[in-house]
C-alpha cells in the first residue's frame, strides 16, 4: 500500500458538483492499493498515520501528530500511485489492485482509521471522477509505502 500524506489547513472532495467530504486542519491521504496488499498493510498504515508527527508545536517544530491537534482525515482512493513509468511515456497500472480486491481494503482502511484515530474519516468515492481541493500547510507532503 502506498499513501501520499499532505498536512492541510483544509481539504475537500467534490463529485458531480457536490462536496462529498471536507476537513479543516488535518491530513489528506491519497491511498493507492496494489495487487500484493492485504489487511496487514492496512494495519501498518492505520498504526502509523494518527501518530505521525508532522504538525508544529509552540516552537514551530514538527512534534505533534494529527491526534494531538484533533485534526481531521480525508481519504481519497488513488490507483495512479502505483503507475510504472519504466517503459515509454504511457504509465502502466498493472500493479494497481483491481476493484474487487481494492474496494474491500479501501473500506477496511476507512473503518480502522476511524476506530484507531477516534475521528470521523471523510472520504471520496472509490472509482469516481473526483475534484480534490486543498490548502497544503507547510507544504508538508510525505510518501509512505508499506513494502519499503
């Protein structure tokens, strides 16, 4: 599983002209699921993300977690995170999990993140054409891959 984590002042996702999810301060999580992923990968990310110290303390140092600042979570499914660009100019998505595998893991991730973080987790819609808006705070953008 691969995620891009962005510390945000605010973020939202719009589908067909209506806002489906929105948060204030927190983290936007772009979630990519690949063919070799399982519940173990979900557990790794869910254990790490709420504790990831990327928010500034009173001295301006990144010592606080999303939980520490009572931040929100917005999760967007993002199969393109597993694009391979090794050959040619057209990315290959062969490593990205098919919906029949990815949807259950995506839903498991949402449920477990909400449980572990004790927060309502906002999300987009798997497979939908989504418009994501955000104000990246910092900017702080971190890539986490459970296979590395």
